[in-house]
């Protein structure tokens, strides 16, 4: 049975790691997200994930939280195949998504983009 959870250990919360990721990590853009990522072996979880919604673009916390909830839910539903691939190649990854659009995307749009992001990350795993 698949586990569709998003636990605390799956969250990227270390400010030090986020800074390292932003300055030394790889990145790509799939609208409406800018994705920073790098392989990191120091954590117990296979993948660490964080999302940022700029206050400059969305003044109300309600809107920022809506986008975060949609993104986390899409990631949570699709992460099992991603985790299996990472386990197969014995890799651990750190992800940081920044929402760059000026409008709120629908859940179906966010879900498609997250799927595209995870597929691109799977293709970038050195085999």
C-alpha cells in the first residue's frame, strides 16, 4: 500500500540548507514554479521539500496558504513513484519551490506542473 503522507521529516526547514541550496544548488523553471534542487546525503529522509510564496505578489496570507496547500497536496499524492526511483539509485534530494506567477493557479494546473517537475528530477538522477 502506498503511503500518501507529508510528515515533518519530509519538510525542509533548515535555513542553512536552504541558503546552501539557493547559492550552490541546481535550478530550473517550470511556470509557475522556480525549482532549486541538489542531492544531499546528510538527512534521514529520501527527499526534503519546501515551498515559498512571495508576500510581495500575494499580500493576503489566505491566498499564500491556498497556494501552499495545493502544492503540498499535489506533491504528497505524487511523491511515492519519485521516492521509489530515488531509493533505486540510492540518492537523497533537497527541493525548494518558489511560486513565481502573479495569479492563483487551479489545483489541476498545479498537479500537472508538480508531475512535470518530478519527472524532470527523475531524469536528472545520475545512473
